[in-house]
C-alpha cells in the first residue's frame, strides 16, 4: 500500500487533490488504465461551498481547479469534505465509502469502475 | 442527457432487467397454479406490490444515491451480517436466473434446430457473455434503449394480436387500465399535465371504457364456477410467483446520472418500468390462454414457442429465437455485468477474496465476471440435467420477495434511526400499507413454496438450502474479513 505524503487532517481538500494529481500523473499503471478516457470530474462537498473539478485528458490529470464544471460525460462526486480528503489521500477505500453511503458517484457505470481501479492502483487498497 | 431520454433510459433498463426468457417460464409455472384471467390478476397484483416496494427503494436511493442498493440499504438499516445474508441470497438468485435464462435459450434454439445439444449451448452462451464482459465491451446507451424497447414492443404486439386478433375491441381493456395507471402515477408524483394532455387522457378513458363495455358484453364470460373459485384461493401463491416477473426494476437506482435524478426521475421511472411489464405480461398471458390449451402452457417451460406458432404459423419459432437473441443482447448481458460489479465491490470492501476484484488493464472486472460466470455454468448444468427451471424460479421469487420486504422495513427503520438524514424523495405509500406489504410478501412466498403439490417438499428444501448457503457464506466472509480487512474508519453518512 502506498503511503500518503499529506495529512488529511491538516491539509485542505485542494491540497489533497494536488497531491493525488501528482501520484496520478507519475503512476505508469494508471496510464495503462486510462487511454482515451478523457473526463471532467466534479468534486462537490455537501457540507461546505467548495466545489473543485479535475480534468483528465490525453493520459494525464491536467487540471485541479476550484469551481463547478459542466460536461456531457461529467463524473459528479458528492461527499462531505472530510470523506473526500480521506478518499483522495488513500485513508479510506472508496468502495467502502460507496457501500457505507458516505460517497456518491453520478456517472456512467464504467466510469465508476475506472475510478475504483485508479484508486486501487495508486493506493493498493 | 435530456430529461426525456434520461427517463426513457431508466424505464427501458428497469423493464429490460426484469424481462428475460425465464419470464415465459414463470408464465408457464403460473399456469400450474391458476390460469386465464387469474394469471393476469396475479400479474397485476404482483405489479402493484412491486410498485409500492419501488417507492420505498426510491426513498432509500434518495438517501444513498448511486450506492449498490441491496448491500448499502440493508447494511445501513440493519446490520452487516443481515445485509450480507440477503446480498448472498440475491447473488445466488442471480446465478440461478443466469442458468435458467441460458437453458431457455437452448430450448428455443432446439425448437428451431431440433437435436441441438443443450449443455454445450448453455456453456457456450455463458462463456460468450463472460468473454464480452471481460473484454469490457458494452452496449452504447442508445443501443440498449432501442434493443430493450424493440424486445418489449415485439412482446406487446404479439400479446395484443394473440388476445385481440379476432376481437379488436378487447384491446381497449388494457388501454383503459394503462391510462388509469399512468394518471395515478402522474398524480402520485405530482406531475403537472398540460390541459391538452389531460383532456386527451380523459377522452381516451371515456371512449375506451364505452367500447370495452360493448366488447365485453358481446363476449360475456361464464358465471364463476367452483373451479374458478378454487383458483381464486390460489391467487396468493400465484402473486408471489408473479413477483419474479418484475425482479430487477431496482437496479435503476445505481445508474443515476446526477443528484437531481433521485428526486423525481428515478422514483417515477420504476413504477413506469413495472407498468410497462404488467401490460406486456398481461397481454401475453391472456393471449396464451385464448390461443393454447392450459396443459400446453403449463407443460412447456418455453410456452412462447407454441404461442407464437399459434399466432404466426411456421415462422413463430424463428421469432421466438429472435426475441431470445434480443434478450441475451440486452438484459442477460446487463445482468451478468451488474452482478459481476456487485462481486467486485464486495471484494474491494474486503468481504470476498481479493481475486474477485481482479481487473483488466481496460478496467473490466475480470474476477467478478469469472466467479459469476463459472457459478452460472455449474448451476446451469444442474438445471439442465434435472430440468429444474420452474422449481428454481418459484424458489427465487419467494426469496427475493423477502429481500423486497426488507427494503420496505429498512425505510421505516431509517425514518426512526436517522430522521434528519437527507431524503430528496419520500414514499407516498401510507405507513400501514408498508407494514402490510412487509408482512404479506414473505407470507406469499411461503404460500408459493407449497402451491404445487406435485413438487412435494422440494421448493421448501431448495429455499432452505439457499438460505443456509447464504448464511454460511456470510459466516465465512465475516470471519475472513475480520482477519484480512484493512482498518476502515467510517465517516458520516452522506445524508446525515
């Protein structure tokens, strides 16, 4: 299992996501999972007004920016901010969060599996 | 995605998941217990129960959107152990349905090409579906809508032609009921209909009612006979069996495209999917009754073949085969895909071994597909060898009825334990009616297990074996997950 370099209890959600972006872009196995998978991902905390979106294109996570985003193939995620921080720093397994109802993912089914696979590759959970 | 297309996708998916080749087998099984209009009554009542259950499922989905329903709702409302027992019961049911579906495909293929060996066909079909899923191939959404609508449209047309071919005015009876049901659904979900639409609906109602009354007066049924009254007493068992015809509608809740979908679109799409299937099954059941002797329907697990032959002549079996292909193309594949993802997520959660979460470089759940496919192959060999489709379907519907009852209980329990949790939708079914369904569904299931004296105690023994297997799997899962699972600190529920 990969060790987080960032402490979710003190970091902001954006910092957690920037750390994840670096891991994502440096991981060779992730690159194998995502050819042709160009998506915008909206991270929307339910307890604070702090939406952040990620842009994945051409085998890289190119953007981590605050604010909402629209896209026909949008992957929309909702959870409270702490759950998000723990998911993106590998502190909890996203599958467990989904089953426990603490995380919701609105997208095509294959996109959910793809995100799960990425988390598994990066964190080894 | 536009709202209408989104609604159409959910409705076609929900109706399609419930509609498979084994639905015809269940129509045949129902004719062991009741026949003719009583079958239709059982279908309508089972549809009404499922519509009430769907409202509870919609409320749970609005609390836990996009979650793998059968696992999440029951885990949150009851306990991990209870949830796992019911999830394993559901998974065993899915494996058995895959076995029945593939067997029915082999029988239909055999009707067109006599002498086709059954076991190689069954194994080949499941193997083919496994390969398709392992390669990560999936029907585009538009194709899925078209193939499912095509499938249901064909069934509706053949059913309507079968029962109203000689007396076209009879077609107005289901039209009348369908419009009433749609108006009731619109009212329940507070859908504002335009003045023009309301006028058109009422005009159709009045004209259809008048013409149907004339048609029925000309075709007046005989007075109730003692045999008919005996059949009436068998209705509870038949209703439980008919629930089988709607199983799968709840899978819609995992497919929500956006948070707003759970407020109205998904809640309204489930009863619409159920209504679509009520009409389709009723047409076919009534058509079969008019065109075929009761013994022919009851004796053959693929009654659609003699029925289509009676309606269309020599081309009937070919059409039955085309419908089988359509069902395999859309619903069978969707079932294998959904089941394998449930296995995958259980493995990721730590309750199943890690190999169930193996994934291809493209992100296809290899482990889940392999486990589900191999289990379906093994059970299909048993089902084919001992010719068990009717027995297995009857047991399955009784057990899933218990899972559905648990969904309703989960709603009432969560209203007490989590009264302030976010609910973007609340069921309109009164609490007393929910309690009634919670009690009635398992009772009907027990009645179904004893409904066919010629089967002896096999239905009861089979149901017991499945429950025991689910309990043992739960015990095994919990003991291994305690040893192997990573410590997970659960956060607050999304809806809290």
